[in-house]
């Protein structure tokens, strides 16, 4: 298993998905060797062996901005300096070298690579061992850049990886469609395996602390409805439309507050936009938060909006559902393929989003129906079922055992 | 000896679907039923014209032919008031063809609520108004008096039967549901418990649903169903009994079962086969009641409908959104009526149509059986959202009218 992050050293959903998937696979009887590009303690992970490709700390790796390809990547691996660990390509080169050695000594039955970050390593491992390669696409460069552009070198790596893969896994129908349309890959090579949610993971004695968002709680007691989103503040996430919808909704119904949890390059623009629209006092920015504050942000909210322009899956919607939120999704969000009891809108449709927000805020019966019904739905999704699908895919690709 | 007969009863109805009526329309635009986009499932004109082509025109043509060919062929129709309104507006030829059917004297019109509402369960005053409005519309259009009553979605209980008895109907229709019938057969005329002069006809749901639901289903072991086989089944069912009540949506023919399933040819052939046997005939609902005395009493203390495996009202009132939506509507009754504003009253009544709350049903969504969700809306929550925005606009109009009271959200 070739990955880029695992909790608690993750910056987003990729690490969470990799963790649960590996765990469920291990329970299903797979021996999983998981490679990460950094060195750190992963307490609580005893179901698989974690291999560190470099001696970087997870924080140093964050500094690279690798996850969302925020830094400019221009070099091919040949040109990259393997000793320059401040450079994204240097780290990836080190990662590839490490995987080459590991693959030869481990002789895996299947190589399972997650996203472009590890695709080059996956291809090399396949070359050296002849083991079948599964490329698992959690997001493409088209999703990350939020438009038609994006980094040409990353596109190239993705294209190579998709061509070389024996089987491609897409986290949603939306992602599968992108792989077919933008990369020209035949549909029958791609299988959709949606992510799931592990509710027991949240079952750690957590209790909502009313004091964390004391001001929001005070607003709630005055009849305000809290609308939240928890995400990276990048173009891909469509937050400017959420703010425009917030302004539109507030023009009709005043008792609304918007909690924007996260950080990213768009943050200053969003603050400015809220001010331009005259609703700065309605929008609450928390910055990047973890742990209890992060869970309390779900708990304080009445409804959760995923405003993404392009969202391959969107695990946060399931987390929000678990914490009792009504869910509003763009039609461009893959998680919508596994949820029915939600509001949907097209990411540009500010009017409809405003209408839906006011509907939830002004009708308890609608809010409660959405909250209760989606709770019944997400609880049916399980990582165990995901692992079963992967075991079948693995089995179909190799005659013996799994690694 | 009376002949044994089929009581064929078809129900024709189209609602005024609510457009994507946003909260930003509330208090400004009052055109709830006119979706500006023609090519949507919410555009009532478009839907009516489409179904007219697929179902009403070819089916009425076939019925006219059957009536001309077979002097024994008879049937009964219920046509909701708002169906007639829409037909007058968008397909007057369809209404003319219904008139020609009724003019044969062998097609009976069944009474119901004008607005296809569940008013009986909320307001007897409003309910009776709608029954009367429907009776006079039928009188005006077809020149006939209705004598037998069917409630919306065949929602029936003992107190409805008592009401219909006192009101002067000679018959009433209900589902022939096994837990009610127990060992008894639906193929007889019954008397509702606690009534004096009214008879009860109960739907033979197996033989009705073979046509209405299963006919075109290729996964059904009996597919494809031939007129001969179906004729055998009906003959078997009626042995030693009086009638077989085949009740179904009119739109079964051509809309629920498309023409390419062979539904029209099948039915035409079946009618011919059935009448080949000289002891067989057809009855209208009144004809069956005149011909046969009730064989026993039937009691339904709880409401039974013709829908779903539950045969109850859960498809319309199963969740809080549906219950609240109708509660909001009926809570306005007095304020609406004392405006004497015909447009406002008419809009309010169109919102009572049971289809609106049906679109808010979530039971298929949470069961994961989304494909069972037939609706012009993306989800039950959208259906509720647009409806509640309309409810607010009604309140706003009331507020303007009376200059009193709050808007209540």
C-alpha cells in the first residue's frame, strides 16, 4: 500500500480513508505494508507494518504543500535532487527509491497506490516485481485545481499511472467520469468503490462541550441556525458561492450564522468577500483545528454545506451526518452517490442554496427530517464492505495470497 | 339467474404540481403552479399533454371501440375536478371523448373530491364542499348525477361509509384487503357496518394489480401475460361468485404500462374473450349494486387505502413533513374562506391535492429503494421546501387581506 499520510499526521481525507481501508483489509486477512514519506509514531496502528521512506518529520512534509500541489512542480524525477528534501520532487524521488528496494525484498502480491503522489513509485514497483498495480484515485489534478488547468507535470504523472495500472479504483462515479473523459481511460478498467465511515472511531467517550463555541451557542439560544463547513479553503471547494448564498439568505432571514472551519490560500479572499457583501458578523472563521474543537464544530452546527466545485468523495459530509447535521451537497460531490436524504444544488446555484438554507432554518420539521433520515443512511456504510470489494479485486488479479 | 360480471373502474387524475417556488418568490409572486420551464416534470401543461397522447387519447379511442363492438361492455370512471379543469385548458378533445363515452349510457361517473384531497380526515365542511363541487362539475360537463362515492386513494373507514350513507350515495368503493376480508372473497357486494342503505364494492387487488402493476414487468414469472391466461384467471376467481372488481388508475393504460408492452391489444382481446361466454357480462358500479344484494357486513375501523404493501396512509402522512404540511394548510381554512377571494381559495384548494404530500414521502429514500420514488422533485425534502414556501406566501396573502395576525414563520 503506497500512501502519503496516515492519521494523526494527515491534512485531509486521504489519510483517513487509507487508515480505515487498511484496517478493514487487515481484519479481512490481508497483510498490509504501508509506505509513508515521513517518519513518525502512529499510535494505535498495529494491524499493519508502516514503512518510512524518509526521515522527514510529518510537519516538514506539510511544509511542502504536497497534498494539494500548492507548490509548483516542474522537475521530472531524473532532474530532481534526491538529497533536496525541501523540494517536493526530491522527496518523491527518495520515496520511489525506497519503494523499489522494499518491493524487491517484500515481493508483494498486489501493489495498491493512492493518488499521483505515489503513482511513480507504484509503476516502478510493478516493473521490478511484475505484481499487478492498482491505482486508487481519491482526487485528480482537475479536482485539486478547481478548473481545467492544473499542473501539467502532475497531469502527466496521473496519465502514466492510469495507463500503467492493471486496475483503477475511483472513489465515486464523478471521479470515474473524469478519468474517462479527461484521461481517455476505457470505462471497463475503472471500478467505483465509495469510501465509508467508521462510527466506532467516533465512539471514544466524546461529549460535546457547549463552551467551545460559546458565542454560537448563545446565538442558537436566541433562535439562530448554525450552518457549517469544514474544509480546505481552496478554489475547488467553492466557498465563494457559499458566502454569496449566505448573503442572499441573510437578506431574507436574519437569524443565520456560518461557521467556516479550515484554512487555505483562499481565506483572505473569503474574508474580503464577506465584508464586501456586508455579512462579516455572520461568518465565523476558526482556522485549522483538530481533535475536540474540530468535533465540536460539527456538533454546534445544525446543517453542513459541502460547496465543492468538484469533490471526488467528501468524507466530511458523512462525519457531519454522524454529528446530527442536515446535509446540503453540490451535485458535483461524490459522497452524494451514497446519500439520498440530503439537499443538492449545482455549485454555482447560489439562489437554490440560499433557499435550502432558509428552509432548514425556518422549518424545524424539515431540519429534523433531514437530520434523522441521513443518520439512518450513513450508518449503513461500512469499511468492512469496502474491504470485501478490495479483497475480491485483489483475488481477481492474482492467483495466490495478498500482501 | 343474474349474470356474473366484471366491474371495471378506472380513476383519472392529474394534480397541479407546485413549481420550484423559492423563498425569494414568497410575498412577491403568487403563481405556484406555473413552472416557467416547459420541459420539466413540474410543468402541468406539458405533463397533461404528454399523458393525453400516451394514455387518454388512445385509451378513450379503444373504450369507444369496445363499447361499439360489445353491447355488454360497461365501465365506471372517476375523473377528478382538477383533471377536468386541466383537460378544458389544454386538451378539450380529451374531455369531448370522455363525454362521448358517458353519452353511451354505459359509462358511469363516480363521485369524489374535486381536488383529490384528504379533506375527509381534516375538515368535514371542506370535504363536503369538494364533493358537492365535483358533483356539480360532473353535472355541468356530462349531464349526469353521481351515485357511488370513492375517496381519494381509496382511503376508507367505517365513519366514511356512514357519512356516504347519510349523504345519499348508494355505493362506496374500498380496497379488498385480506386482513379485513379474512376468509371472505372480494367478489361479492357487501354492506358497511353501521349503515342503512349503502353497498360496498371491494377491489380484487390481485387481478387488478396483475394488469396495473405487473403486466409489463419482464421479471414477473407470468410475463408475458396473454388475454387467454388472464381470462382463465378471472373466470377461476369468479366461480360461484357475483362480480370481480377491477379497480385501477386510468393511466395504467399507456402511461404506467406503455403502449409497447401491448397493454391496449391485451385488454381489447381480454374483453372479447370474457364476453365469448354468455354467462359473463360487465357491470357499472351502480349496476352491480342494483343487481346483487349484500352478502354480509364489512367493518374497517381503521383507514385502509389502495397503496403500497401497508395499505394505509403512510405514503401521504407517514412522516412529520407530510403531517405538518397538511396541518398548516387546514389550519388556514377559516381565514381563507372569509377572504371570499376566489383566486386565493382556489390556490388553497389546489394545495390540498394528495399528490403534494405524496412527493414528500421518505419511506423509499431511507429504505434505499429510491427507484420507487415517483416524483417531479429531486427529493422529498425539495418537495417540502417548495410547498412550505408556498404556505408562507398564502399566509402573507392572508395577512394582507385581513391586516391582522402574525405570519407565524
